[in-house]
């Protein structure tokens, strides 16, 4: 019986060194297949144990900007063991091998096909080490002659996007086009909960022009300049998506902090403007605050910063206290030598649009779950005439926090 699956258990090792990049149409001449990948995959070959003896498993694998893994593995079985009676046991063995080798829990399984090639599709959950979020996976297995193909999508339950998964599987073809180089590829957006079949489109502004940023370079991205990102803080920007992965410790922000180190991506701004961004992904903090912190807190959103130290924050926020998680949007002004001024509005959780507007010395903040209906805070009178605008992420718990952003847009008024 063919029961591969050990390659999934070594997922993090396989992905070490995978760089950022753009979506690609990947062609494997040796594997005789093609597929659209979120970025250029890393190719490896390793021995897969099976009841037929060790098999050479050839894997192409990468992760998207939200940390979701996309992979294809193929292996050639001994030709004398593949016949009409062995096809179903081979496919069933491949599915059970993936489940048992990763201590996963099978949620569903169904029979599928790719043309006249038999296959299976499974959905499963797995609890990764050192994280509170349950992982979910979807895999497809196909048999072509004596070659077996395994396709995998695996990530946190708040990050795996159903539409992107279906696009990925639909792009898989066995056989190579005569001229595949011109075949267009599809990008895979930042993952969102499965309840959102498609991410909401970015609300558009009817007035003003988009404010340009500097060309990309060291520390500089299309969203702005990365700040306070130490080697263990992972910041990624790819087109209309950005992620910040923070360690499980305390990150500080504000003039009252002696050593602010919350990671930000900032860009210069002047005059009147409107800034918008969508915050997606997991919004549930863990139960243990970092040493010295009163609560386990997550914050992700927009930041306006003045040269004199004034900060205005508009964030999707949540914290855990006494067995209860509170989710809200905060709108705060921090001034050097003065008490913090803040306003909070509760919301139901999930992805949220944030909008920060400046007109003269007045700054307003608002948020929306659908990009159409907005809730607004009271006006903040600010001394910031120029300054910087961008995104910033805060964590005060003992587990890592991945903040996911979409569609940052800054326009003059």
C-alpha cells in the first residue's frame, strides 16, 4: 500500500529559504505537470517511506504572503503493482498516509477525477506546535499511470481562502503545453476566513490623487519604509497585500514608551489626505500576557506620526482578560508629556476597513466591515501638519501574532 505523507511533517524545513516573489505559472518538465503558484516554489527530492519500499518524492512548495503553504508532490510507483484492482487502495492509502503522518483529523473525503484520471480530495485539521490557531488543510490526489500526484493547501484556519484554494487546484494540469511561458498566472490574495468566498473590494475615493512613495530598495517597499523590524520580526509586502509576524513578547508604541519597537511601514504625507486599509486574519489573542503586561493584546491598523512625537492610532484591537476576549476599534491620540486621549467602539470581529482622514488640524477615524456602511469616531484636534502615515502592529502576549493587511491607499484631498 502506498502511504506517503512524511513530506508534510517536514514542511517548515522544506520552506526554509523560500524567498518573496510574484505569482508564477510553474512548469515541471520532469513531473510532466503545470500549475499556478503564489510565487516561485522551492523544489526538493526526498525519500518517502511506503509499504512498497522507499519512493523518491519530488516536491515543489511555497507559501503565500499570509503563510499558507501550496505544494505539489509526485512519486513513481513500481509499474507491476498498479492495476485496475489496486487503484482505489492506492488512492485511499495516499489519503490515510497524509492524515496519520501529521496527526491530523480527517473532516471529509470524496472521490474526484481529472479527466479520466482517478483521484481523491480530503479536508483535514491539524494542531501545529507553538501556536494557538488550528491549521486546516485541503489535499487532492491523482493517479496517472504509475505516477501519483499530491496537491496540498495548508495554513491557519483564519488564513486559508476557499476561493484561492479552488483557483490553485483548478490550475493544475498533467501534461505540458507546447509554449507555457506565455500562460498567465493568477495571484493568491491574503487569506481570509472561509466564510468570505471573496474578499471585499477596496472602497474607492472620488476625490484627490494617490500619493506616491519612493522606489523600492533596502528597507523601502511600495507601501513605505519598514521601521523597527528586528531579525525575528517578519515584514512582507507584495503588491496590495502586507503581513507583519511578531514574536510572542511585548511590542511598544507611543511617546510614553522609553523604547518603542512596534513594527511599522511609514511614508511621508503632507496636507489633507484620506488613508484606508483593510485588516484581515486572526483577531483572537491568547490567554497569557507577556511579562510586565496587564493583558494579552493585539492591535493592527493605521498610524499618523508627527515630527514632535504626536501619534494618532486607528486600529482593530482585541485583548483577553478574565476568560473573555473583547474586540473593538480604537482611535487614540498620544502626545509627549500629556495623557493619552482615546475612543473605543466595539465591533463583532473579523476583517475590517479602517479610514483615517485629515482636514486642516482635524483628524477623523472610521471603520467598516463591508466597505459601505461606516461608523465614525469624534474629531481629534492635531498639531501634525506633515508627518508620516502608514500601518503598525502591536502584540503583548506570549504567542506570535500575524497581522494581515490589504489595499493600503493614501490619497490627497
